[in-house]
């Protein structure tokens, strides 16, 4: 979903003239949207933007996530306060109100930010949540520049994962259990149970060896953190993709291994070379390319 949410028609109508005759500068990290998106919004509403505070600057927006360095804060705010007397310094929240953009406070009215979820359920470390996302069990409803927001049904899945992890179950077992519940019923029932759901493996006739893409992915996942075993991890991911060319977690991690080792061409082939003519696979391959660009990866839990 979009990194920002534009408010309703009433707010948008008011926002249409919010930045006319204004030159807007941003300082500090924005929480609700990227600086580029914020500058685009200002221009859409008739204003101008600039990177530095000058005598023409009329508005200085201070990001809710703070400053990358004390130098940045000192330079822009000091210039605004001492040298440009007519400048108006406003918070990111005030800017969003004027621009017709939902703030983090607005989103919290109906959604749950990951920071709050992790305070409630401490077993859900960042890497574990990303692992659940990589396996398609949860996904954020809204992503902002600094946070991910989840709806109530997803919160229930995360709560179940936390409870299972708190009981000492391995993350891989938790994922298998949640998958089994999701596949076994059309409507998820998250009421407490005395006996948790389990995934039962059917035995094949003795002597018949079976392999699965998930097993090879998990094997590579155990090895890819250690540089000494990354070549083995690479072979495991490649085997997982041979068994299932559309297995996205293996595509992501194989590409990231190549990318981290300074092999961008091989990283690109790891994605595009297996996407074929299947539109769904091509979309997933493009997701991997975005992951490499932003630094997102399926990490070891």
C-alpha cells in the first residue's frame, strides 16, 4: 500500500490552497512519508520547495522522527530562527493536516503500529515479523516512512505467533502451524484452544526420499548468516528454486547473497532468470528487486 494516506474530500478541498505563495523546506526525518513525496505534495498544492533555508523560505517543516545529526538541526533551525524572521516553523503533523495527509495518529484510530504490537508481544522481534511476512502469513495494511500498520485480523495472527513462541516452539514450527490453520478453514477462528493445531506429516513408503522447497530454504536460512557457510546456503536456495521456481523467499535470499557479495548481475539473474512468463512470478521478482534497492531481506529469525 501507499506510503501515505490522503484524507477525505473535505480535507482535500481545504488543502488545495494550503501552500500557495509558500516556499517550503523540510528538516529532520519525516514519519508519515518520504521527503520526496512531501515535496511533490507541496507542488501539487501550488507551493514551491527548496533544500535550504533562504530569505525566500516561508515554511520550515520539522520531521516527527527527529534529526539525522545535531549539525542538521543546528544549521536549518538556527538559520530559520535568526536570519529569516518571517519564516513559520511547523511540525510534521501540522504539515500533514494542511496537506490533507493522514498522520500516524489518524492511522492509529483503526490500525495497529508495529512498535505498539512489539511492546504488547515481546516475542515478535523485527526479524521474526519479517519472516512471517516473507511466508505470506501477515502483511501491513499501510506502510509509512517510519512504521508499518496492521489491521485487527493480522493482529490476531501475530498474537497467536507470540503465544506459540513464548511456549518455546521454534519459529519454523509456528509458521507451519499457522499455515495449517489458514489452509484448513475459510474463516480463521482465533479463540483460545486447549490443544493447539498441529500439522501432521503423512509418511511415504519406506525407501522413497522426498524433498521440498521449504526444507531446502530452511537449510539455507540456517547457513546464510555465516560467511564461511554462505556458499552452502547458496546451493540450498538454488535447490529450493529448482523444486519450486516460484518460491519467493528463496529467490529473495539467493539474490541478496549475490548482491551482498558484490555480484549485482547474478543477483538480477537470480530474479529475472526464473520469472519466466508467469505474471505472478514476474511481480514477485520485481518485489525482490525492490528489496535489494531498499535493503529489505528475509533474515534469519
